[in-house]
C-alpha cells in the first residue's frame, strides 16, 4: 500500500553544512542529505543509508532517523516567512520531539523526508515531519459498479473478483475492506447498509474463506478517517470531521485525539440527519435525510428531474446525446457550457450540502471538516457555492489524498484491528 502525496514544485535549494552528520559535505559518515524548499511551504530531502549508518545489521540506527526528522523540522522553520525578519529564528533549538517508529529503515533503501510548520505561537513552533520509503503511494486502483440490482450474490462476486485481480498483482498478506453502513468491526459483520442488499452478513468470514487470506472490515467513512489521520488533514488536528459524499453520505469523527464510534459503532451516519421535514423518503426508513438531497446520487436525480422539466435545455440535450446516461459530472459540464438550468441544479445542490455542514459545525465545533468524494474534484466550481452558504467557511476543506483516503485507511485495518498482522506501513513521525 502506498500513500499518494500531493505534488509540489521545488522553488529553492538550501545550503548544506560542511561537517554535519545529516548533510555535511566533508563529513565521511554523513548521510549527505540535500534539502529543498517546496512551493507548499514544506522542506524535502532524499537519502540512502549505508553500512556506516547501521544500528543493527542491515538497519539504519534509529537515532539517525530522529536526527533527519529534527533537521527537516528545523529547516522548515528557517524556510517559513512567518518570522523571516526576526534574527532569533536562525538560532532556534529543539525543545521537545516525539518520534514514532513504524518500520525499520534498511541500509541501501532510498528514503524521502518532508517537514513543515503546523502552527506558530510567538517564539514557539509546532512542526511535524515524516520519512517515507518508496512504498508511499497507492500502487493499484480499480473502480467498478457494486451490482446492487443483482442482489447479495452479485455484490459479493464483484468484490471477490476485484480482490483476486489485485492479489494477482502483488504480494498481499491481508485484506482491508471499507463498507458503507453499520459495521461490527470486531466480528467482521456488515450489520446494515441502506444502499446495499446485505444485512447481518459475516463478510470477513465469507471473504477470508474464498480469498484464503485474513480479511478485516470497517465502515468506509471510518476508513477514510484513518487515512486522513495517518497521511492527510487529520495529522495535525485532534478535533475534525470527515464527510464522505458518494452513493450516500457517511462520516467519521475525531474528538480530543480519539475516534468517536458511538453506541454500537454507529456514530457518523451524517447522511441520515433530517434536513427536510416531510421530505423525500430514504432507504433507511426515515423521511428527509440529508443524503437524499446532498449525496452524489441525489445530484444525479436532481439533474435528471431538471432535464425532464426543461426538455429543450442544453442540459436535456446533453443527456440525450449521452444515451440517457447521467452521472455526477453531467450538471457541472452543462453549467460550465452556459446552461442556466444546470447552474440552478448546482445552486440547489450546494444549498443542501451546506445545510448539513452547518449542522455539523454547530454540533461538534471542529477544527476542520474534511470532504471526501469524487464530486469534489469539481473544485471551487462547487466549493465556492458551498462555502458562501456556510457559517464557518474556513473550516471546510477537501481531502488532499486524491480520493484515496478510504483505500489508505482500509489498508491500515489489519494492523489497527490485529497488531500481529504482517502489514507494510510507511513512516510517520510527529514533533
């Protein structure tokens, strides 16, 4: 499993020292790191440890890892323009540092490091950094329909076929599955999913038997939450919400640095907040649920209804040319082409989406709300409409993991749910 980092342009190269253990140009035992300032505000480096850097045979000494991280965070401070006019910045020292060792760094293994300032208070900087190996991005990715119309067997067959295709491409020790709805992660049971023809189903037992591997299960929104905590927006926030928008709407909650699951692990079903009294019926049995108005499925329905109401509109013409196919992009493409009907659909959709976000803000008062879902690839064309209707627009941000947060979080399930499971993880260190 690899984690995809958002690309950032190198804007400058920092000067090395001559004698330092990390970047010393004339020190024969130095790692000879070179540090680069990125457009993102981070500082990056690359290095490959040699035998002289061993702690145990074939493994780099952990203290050297800590020194690299310390150097990254220190150089990030120097790179910052927050206090560039302050002389004392150049003489800053580390007051406290915590290092979490996740996996040994092997001699001869090329590594990458990234450091940044998370916040500054007076003369005190709170920084973070991580060292990544070359297994730092999602290796394989496949999207396929869930075949819900075919019933439980069709859904399972599609899932198993997808797993087997990926298993044939890599050496896999365990499988992590993120599913929508209520999940009993401890027993591997999908309790209930409004949008899937499965209930009280022993998913991990069935899949493990058919795949011949340990299988671990969690709610898909919680998987995305784990992914963001590990590699995304949640790394530097103890109080944030994850909102996933797709077929339905799900969510994950982190409060006080801990994931909040609620009774029966059912917290975070944001999509089933009632936002319209006497509104549309939902598959969950309630009336007026948020996901009936703000999910990607709801947008597709609204798009089709608008086209039916205005058959002469460019939107309707576009759908006819697509042989009646409507997806999450249809309204956006038509609106960008100047269709007022499609633009009205997006305005209504943004209003419904912002209603739920405002409710969540009022209830939880998070540091941020991270949005996950393919629909947010539309960028500011959608987000600007949402933010202008939000009471605290500065809290709203889109996941920087390119839609991979759930995949990343699912890959972490074997270790999270079974610490003895042999899984591969990248490194994450926090100061």
